C-alpha cells in the first residue's frame, strides 16, 4: 500500500505540473517568419519528368510557440508544384505549428506538361509561390523552374500486363532474329536524324536496325534515362557529326550525350545511363566532336576486327565519368585521334579479347576517386573466360599508341595481360608519356622490356603531365608538362590540330592538347 501511495502522489504532482505549463500554448504567427532563401530555383527539368526534391527551411526566431494559420501554394490545387510539410503531402495546409527558436523543412517538387503550359503562357518559365498566412501577416517565397521541351523516344508498354517492349534482332549473326531482354525499340525512319532543334530524351535502348544509319547533327543534345542507351545492330551505322566551336565555353556545335537529370547535383555522377553499343556486325561508325559523360560504359564496340575499315573512328571526343569503362573494345577495331578519356571506375580504355587499335595524340587518363579502382587507365588482353572458366584467345593484331599520354592517380597505368596460348600479341608505344613504376618487380616478361624498341620507342616514364585540373576532367597541359615538344612529327602531321584547333605541326606536344600558360588564381 505504501508503494501505491507513493505512485498516486507522484502522479498527482505530474498532472498538476502539466496543467500549469503554458509552453505549448501556440500563438498566431505575426508575419515574422524567416526563410533560408527568398526564392527556390528548381533547376531545369524536361516536360513531364519529375524534378529532384528541393527544400526550404522556415525559422521561428521568436521566443513564442506559433501557429501558421495557412501555408499554401499560390495557385492552390491547380499548381504543378507539390509540397511536403512535416511529413504530409499536399498543396495547402492549415494551422502549422512551429516551436519557439525552432525551424522546419518544406520539401518541393514539380512536374509540368510543357504542351499545356506553353500553349497557355507562351513561355517555358514556370513560377508559383509558397504563401504563409494572409492580410498584414502575409509572407511568401517564390518558386521558379525552367521547363525544357524535348523529343521523347521510349518503348511501348502493354497496358494490361505492364510488360515493356524489348528489342529483337540478329544477336549471333545466324540470320535469325533473337528476342532480347533489352527494353527499348528501333528508331523509325523519321527518327534517324537527331538535330539540334530540341534535346532528345531516350528511355530504354534506342536501336538502329539493320541497313539503317543514325545521323546525329552538330549541336545535338541526347539525354538518357537510367539503364538506357543507343544500340547499333548488324549492318547498321552510327554517324555523330559534331563540329568545332570557336567559343569553347559554349560548345554549341559539339554533340553531348549524358543522363536526363539536369540538376547540378547530377552533373558529374557516373553510371546514370548505359552505353553507346556498337554491336557485332555494325559498320562504318564514327564519332567526331562529342562529349560522352556519366555512362556505365561510354562506348562499347564489339567484333569486326578484320574489316577493311575501322569498326569505329573516334575523333575530337571527350569521354568522362564512366562507372565501368570509358571505351571498351572486344575483338574489334578502333582508330582514335584527339580523344580524351578520364575518370573511369575500371579502365578508361580496354582493348579486350584481341582486336586492332590505333590511338594517336590521345590523352587516356584515370583520376577516379569514387572508390577502389581494380584496373589501370589502359588494359590490353587477348582472351575471355566463360562461366565454366574456359579460356578463349583471339589475336591482338595491333595496339599502337603514338604521341599519347597515359597517366592517372594509380601506378602502373597500363597493363598487358597476355594469355600465352594466344600467339599474336602486337603492341607498341611510341613517343608517349607513360605512368609505370613497378617497385615490387611484379610485372615481368618480354612485354615489359622497356628497352625493346620494337615495343617501346622514345617514351617518357613517370614524369608529370601537368594537367590543369585532372580530378575535374580538365586535362589541358601546362608549361611544366613533360609532354611538351616531345611529339613525333610524323604522327603530328597526321593529326595537325589539337582538340582546341591549335596547330601542332611545328612543335607537337603529346596528348590531345598543345600546352598553354595557366592563369594564376
């Protein structure tokens, strides 16, 4: 009984104390709210694609608990913005409480149909406001976003089953079409030219069917949703015809491939989309003056190493932020000039299962910093291993690197992974700046005999390329670069101007750029 008496006494004291508290007596807001920003800019979004979530912080700086009578979007229920306040979604809220010296977050998103909006408003800037209270206590924060029109390419979807269309084509070259699990569809005849009039947004894989050529004109912008890309099938071609822009800040004539998230947060995020896939049997593919960024594999080229012409000609192109490989070749043939590849989760260039590769005045670097990197900037091998661990070899007919820079934030930055049962493994580095320092003598054998002029000629090892900002994909070299004036004139005359259209025939530097004088910060 004594314990019960103590319990009743304590409970009565607690109830008396609680009834006397006035901490939670909320008073109406007096219009003195403060905000983390006076305007919330939601970055550019494509029509009918939801934005990222943005936030606004609301502060009660006073010493009193307050209640905000109304918190609403100015356009009410018709607004294309959406709010989340204290975990509740909506467009208008009543009696929102905010404690003294406290704050709360409001989360904001939008999705806009540009056809409906632009037809009514004749512009693509969509605005609204979050309004707090009314009358003399009225306050507001503006909301602004730019809606960009686009050409959308996406596969069909069965409304009953929800099954998304997949690509069917001749996968193994036997003349019989095979059904794949790649979601996507083939481009129609009317879609086989990408212009610079509107950006293109692709869902799934946009396929180029046998006998067709996809032409991408100068200045085109192509955006891919997650797990999307281009697929060029047997007897089909890809022609990317970007052009040099005098104003390199604008790059208006360059072709750009990237993800479909336009917010600054996603500007350099690897792995946002799939790849440009040049399937076995595709032919006459060329990429000129393009930037390919934030893919899983920038360009994947397969097969056709013995064709008279290169399977892929790659020129004046930059490939950045690939979560796996920048350029991956499999038993294929690639010619590359004035190409810059950087920031790849595995290798920036991998020539695998043999093939033919010729790189001239290219900068192949890897300053990946997102995670551990297993492979060097350049990987060459002549074999594949199947699921049963069977090894199959194929000739590496040639892999020539002339007047190139091969460097990165690891060491060594090239690997020659030869399966001895493969008889042909031809490669040569001529007038290159290479990072390769094997302090543990782990790499041995004839492939690493740097005194053998049949394999290595006039190369520079482990000296600084003096890149301007390699972790920011700026691989222009400066006055202190070991690559300056070290190029072989024969190869320089084959590629007489650098990626910025500077003449290199007089005193050629190594890599894709002639050196400049960096401006002091």
